[in-house]
C-alpha cells in the first residue's frame, strides 16, 4: 500500500458535513483527494482537491468516475462512501416510493460503489470504507425512519460480507457507524427540544463532531490499519455499545 501521504482517495458525499471535514483533513495530510457529490457547487475545492459531480445511485456514472480517476492518477487506493440520506416518520408514513428511494441511496449505492471500485482496489491492495449508523444497531426511530435503519443495518452486513470475499484480493473493507453528529443531517434537521433529547440519550452527554468520524476513517485508511478488515467503527459517544 502506498504511504498515507501519497494515496489516491475517492470520497462520495463530500459536500456533506462529514465529507467536508474528511476531505479537508485528507488534503491537509497530502492525500490526492477526489471529492464527489451530486451537489457539485457545495464541494470543497481548495488546493489540489479534484471535485467531480457524482450520483452514487447511478452505476454507469460511478464506473465513469472510477475510470477518470485511473486515467488521471494511475491508481485508486481508497474509496470512502459517505453519500446517504435520512428519512423520517413511522412506517405507515413511508410509502413504497420513499422506501425504495432511501434503500437505493443508503444501501444500493454501497453495492454500486463496491462493484465499480473492486478491480482498482485489488490492483492497489487498497480499502473501502462504508457508512453505517447507530440506527443499524438500536433499531432507529421515527426521527430517521424505518427505511434508513434497515438500509444502514444492510451496510453493516455488506461490509462484513465484502471483507471476507475480498480478503484474498488484498482489499480491506470496513465501515464507520456514527451516532448523532453535528452536521446538517442532524443539527440542521431537528428542533432544539429533539437535539436536547439526543444529547441526553448519549452517555457522554453531547452530540459528536465531524472530526470524530473523520479521525476514525483516517485510521482505517492508514497503512498501520492493514490488519483491520470487517470492522465497524462505533463513533456514537456510547449510544451503542458492544
């Protein structure tokens, strides 16, 4: 695996709260960062960061993105898939179209990303990092809805499945599982009363920051994590234990 400071890293969902933090940190440490999102205008584009529009549910667009990265950089060492969307409401408020859309964005996209990057990551003996959620382990709630909880649980088992299947190729597959984090998906969506309830539910008594998740991802990308695969990095302040 190339040194951390020389790695080519593709990040999806780079315009989100977690994505912006991760892209900035990776760029500061000398990674070659490819920042992708559907919201191209919101992407962090400072310095040599390469910003590219990408719908992570579009298989052909993902394949084209990976091909462009390989053509430009000659390799792809890591893929961090952060793109996703929360739902809301109880089951009876979630119709079939919304259910399908949320599973496509949160779980189907992980499948498509994995398929598209497999050969490149095998060539570099690199790694894939997916994004789960504390909702995958505690059942979630109407704050993010049943489809989101089901999709994120699927991401956890997809991570474990791919870790076994791809181990002979030298590809490591892990995921991060954030609890409530100070991003637009959480603090930008909920009322002060709901946010206070979330803080109270976290044993550490506070909502996490994007840096907490970004740091966990940085570890998973680091050469010293070359014996870590199939791991679920729980970054929830104790909301989920075990």
